[in-house]
């Protein structure tokens, strides 16, 4: 089994920057990594993991106190197993 390669943080940062600079307009990140990985002598999946890690994740909307108060005492209305709205709970 070949020895595991260790890459410096600087090399990883430069590689990620290289991907973002050379990605095509309609190309997926993975396709770009598959195309550019051999130029960097890095496997596509390794490069893709670096790119994924360097990409900021979108923030999820946090529930506000007002929205939680509005949902108290309500029950979900299910249509074909999907919650479509909330209505006042019947006791």
C-alpha cells in the first residue's frame, strides 16, 4: 500500500485558488477538480474535498422568538404526508 501523502496548508490553499480561477462557467466543482487535479498531481476527490472545505456553507435561518411563539399551540396540516401549513390545535 503506498504511503499517504501529506500536503502543506499553503499547497492546499493554492490548489483551491487554482480551481476557482480555472473553473468553467457551467462546470461543476467536481468536474473542475477531475480536470485540474492531474495538473497538480492530486487525486480529484482529494482536491474536491479541499474545495468543499474552503467553500463557506450557507447560513440556515434561525427560528426567532416571535416565530416560535406563533407555532405554539398549533398542529401541522399534512397533505400526502407533507406538512403544508400549521393551524390552531384542537383540544
